């Protein structure tokens, strides 16, 4: 916990000025609150009995002025305290997002989207409140508590000792319930992340749900998750409720006890009424931080659980990192060499073993074979989405591990079967190929991708919003936009990962024209199930789980009557 608190405090350093302003104002507010009982005692015991109305009015005037100042300090604490909390949340959310951008694909393979979103949004929302109210509330609690004790002690030692004799029992109860609260809120954050994940999944897959008429089943599953969240949250409220109840009992009991003991002292002439009233006011001031402590503990536990979850992600090191001294890949020719490459995922099952392949500059090579042979894995290893387990991959004689990831990927264009378009305009989606590209460059790229015609037919043209995941466009239109991105990017190396397998024959032919145009002058690695699209490749490599079985041109492989020939005849026949 100590290290977590230390790490959390580090986030306040860039906001020192706001922190000092907030705490100074909070301190002055606490001081004004402690002054009120002293003035009250003076008025009751001295000014009113002596009918000193002039000084009585002076004291009232001072109290009014102090309350005006308190209101100003309260505004500063509320506004600038929230500003500090919002700024800290802004910084932490940016740091977390930047870190997520650096994490390797293996992290995303094992994490649910909704859970990641919960960590970025929900957890840091709670943390923002803790950043604002937490230190400030704790400071006010300590200042008011100590100040009240000193002033109460000066007023009457006996009554003060009575109050503080009972206090340890209350503190023990608070500590005990606080542990239960922490455990409950930690479980709640995990369960809340699960329901976020389920909700994200359900909304993303709403067309599948409707297509199968599974709305009732989907609703039932969400209800189950939602009920789990509600039940878990209620378990967290149990210790809060007990704390609130016992705090009220302690507060009321203390005041009654002070009234009884203090009243007896007044009757016996051992205490003035002014001292008794002042002491009761101090008791209220003393009890305020205790009541505030309940809210603080709830907020603290929720906030620290959020910070733990934030820290868990920040502590994850990317599997793929730039080596020290990594170089920028420039003047790429496009020679690729796979040397004794072996690869296995986290489960340990080998996907590739001692794989060797050489692709010359400008050559068009196609990978074919049954599912599970490692074709897509090969295409993921080249841009270092994953690292080889052993062996090496070279581009122009340079090991890809010795190249910066950014420059490596800038020189590789990938067109996939599953095209992802962001919720934005067509222009914005094409511009991803080259951020800051001019409208003329984007139009040219769209034209090269055979996309300009359909874009111009849209009422908003390039300003058409495509919807989430490009839902407003057809599969062929989305694919052409993804190809336009690559034309704009203009890389020397091209990966076509089953780019036309999900399209109808007519659209496929149209897209194939664009891909052939795109492949001109580029080293191209193609994965295809439709073998008719790769007949013109310079080299076709047939692989299965045992590695490369045969390779050559389409005509040579057909003539050899091997596995490729059987696969080709089986598909085309």
C-alpha cells in the first residue's frame, strides 16, 4: 500500500500550484470553523452578561466577515480542487492510452475490449474524485481533529478525556469495516468491468443477435451480469451502512454524555454556560471530520482499487520493444528473408518450425495451404506484431529486430479480409495511410483504388460519415477504402491477407484490379483461399503444418501434380 500511495502522490507534482492553493484554502476554512465556538463562548459568558452591546456587535461583524471569507475559500476549494482532479485524470488517462498503444498484440489477444475501456474510463473517473477530495479531506480531518482536541482540552480537561476514552473503540470498528470495504470494492470493480465487456460485445454483435432472434437470451445474459454488479455493490454498501449507523450512534451518544456531565458541572458552578455551549460546538466540529472520514474511506477504497487496476496495466511491459540502437528503415528495396524461423503462441504449441523463405525485391509471392499452417502468422511476424521464437527475419539484409517498429511498419502496407473503418468520414479513414495528406493526395489514392466513382455518388462525397466499423458501406466499398489507404501510404512491401475472400465474384474482380495496380513495383506477400487470384504470382508456396511442401509458379505446380494441383482442382472443380 505504501508504494501505491507513493506512486499516486507522484501524479500531484505537475500540479503543485493548484495543490498549494487548494490546501491553503482548506486550511483557512478549517481555522474559521474552529474560531466560531471561541467567539460564541466570549459572547455568552462575557459580552451578553455585561451588556457590552458595542463589542458584541464587533464580534458579530468579525464573524460575518469570516463567513464571507470562508465562502470564498469554499469556492476555491471546490472549483480549483476539481480542476486539479480533472487535470490529474487527464494526465493519467493520456499516459494509460499511450501505454496501451505500445502494448503488443498478445495483450489484446487475452483482454476483453470492455475490460480495457473500464480501466481507461470508469476506474480513472473514480480516481479523479480521490485526487481532488482525498488529500484535501484527509488534511481537513487532521487539522480539525487536532485543533478541536487542543481547544476542547483548554476548555475542560475532564470532558475532553471522556470524549477521547471512547474514541479508540470507534477507531477499531472503523479499521475493521474499512478492510471489508476495500475487499468489496475491489470485487465490484472487477465485476463492473465484466458487465462493460459484455455490453460492448452485445452492442458490437447486435446484428448477429437480431439475425438469430436471440434478443431474449441476450437480455437474460445481460440481466445476469447486471444483477451480479448490483449484488456486489450492495455487499460493498454493508460496511458503509454499519459505519454510518455506528458513527451516528457515537456522535449522538457523545453529545448526550457531554450534555449530562457538562450540565451537572454548570449546576454545581464548576463550569459556565458559555464553556458548555462552546464545548458542545467543538464536539460537533470534532465529530464533523469523523463523519467526513466515512465518505473519505469509501472514496479512498474505490479510488485505490482504481489506481491498482491502472498500475496493473502500466506495469505490463510490451512484448515487442525497440532494441537499443535500433535504426530507421530507409531507402527500402524490399528483399525479405525468413531464416530458420520458429514461432509459438503463449500456449506453447508451435505454429512454425525452421521456416525458410526468400523473397526478392518486387517479387510477388503467394502463400497457400490448409488452415492452421501458419500463413497469417508469417504475415504477422514480418511487421513484428509478434516476435519469432527463434531464427530471424530480414529486410534488405537487416534483422527486423534491429529496426524501429515505427519505421518498419511505415514501409509495410497490409490489406486484410476484415477491414476496420473508424467512425468518421471517408476522407479521415483514407488519411490514416498518411496523416496530414492533402485532399488532392486523398482523391488520387481513392482513384487508384477504384473508389472515386462510388465516393462521388454519395451525397456528402469524401465527407460521408461511414458509421461505426464502416457499417454504412458495403464490403467492397470498405475494401476499396482500405486499399486507398495503402496507395496513400505508398509502402515498398505489401501484405494481402485474404483481401478478397469475403467478397462476391463481381466485386472480387473489381477489387483484384485495384490490388494488381497496388502490387506494381512492390514486394508482395499474398495469402489467398481463392487460388484464381494468385495465378500470376512469381512464386506460389504451398505449406501445411509440416512446413513448405512445394513452391514454384502456378503452371509449374499444376504440371507437378502435387498438393497445390489437388487443392487448385478441388476448389476450381
